[in-house]
């Protein structure tokens, strides 16, 4: 199973790479797969080093809260 994570774009460099904050962890992701224009402060869903979809802040926060809740429960 693959999980894509929402994160906030902190910066974008000239090579179309973004520094994204995902729940306190910073990760460099490529913006090459996005059809939408994004700017610093936008939220994107990231998977395997690529931003794959732009989302609004409410959706991003809801998904991060759900992932945090999953992390607090033991999974067998």
C-alpha cells in the first residue's frame, strides 16, 4: 500500500523543486508532475518525491490529523 502525504510548500527553487513541510518534517519534492500552478504557502499531496496534486489547507490539515491519529494506534 502506498500513502501520499499532504504538505505546505515553504520554498520553490529555479529547478521546480519545492521544500515541503509535512507534519514538521521537511522534504524536497519535484513539482514537475503538477498541472496546477503553485506558490509558497500552498498545500500539495506528495508521493515518492513528487507533488502529485494541489489541495486546500482544510483538506491537508484533515488528512494530517488522520495520519497522526493512525500513528498513535498500534496496528497488528
